[in-house]
C-alpha cells in the first residue's frame, strides 16, 4: 500500500492500523463529493509543525455515539451532514488521534488512488 508523496516520513505512524470497519465523517454535500474529503494539508490550513502527519489524513469517528458527542460539543458539527462508510485494509490506515474539538477522534490516511467520496453515504444520526 502506498501513500501520497507529500506525507512526511513515518506517516502514517507505526501505531496506525489497517483501515477496517465503519467510519463517520462530517460532510457538506449529499451525496458526498471529492471536496468533502480534502485534508487540512491539502486545503493549505495551518497546523502545528509536529502535526503534519495528522494534517495529511482525514478526520473520522468510529461510532454514532461519537458523532452525537461531537455535535453536542461544537455548533459547527450541527450544521454538517454525516456520511458513513465501511473501510477495508486497502483503503489505508487509521489511528486514534487527539483533537481538542472531537472526542474519540481518529485520523484516516487514505491510500493512493482511492476516492473516498465513492464509498460514503449520508445518513441520519439522531
């Protein structure tokens, strides 16, 4: 499995596991489009230098309970739709990573050649 050339060395980290299982992501569009799956790095957003690897990945959650908690803590998430997909190892690597705004935050580093928007569907989370 390969990752984009702009990922720093040792990214994804050794602690990351093969992508597997259900993940949830906040999106703007239904159905999701490629622009819903752009990393902070690719958007040109600022991040701490020691967080470049995390900035190259995509933020995801692993349970609906975590989606509800993120929405409770941040009004920004209440304005977004939630999309869900089932990942398999060929889709990359994931790891639990810290986030000040999202409890149980995970980062997903997507393998080269994959198009995440093609496997996600918007769902209703109440």
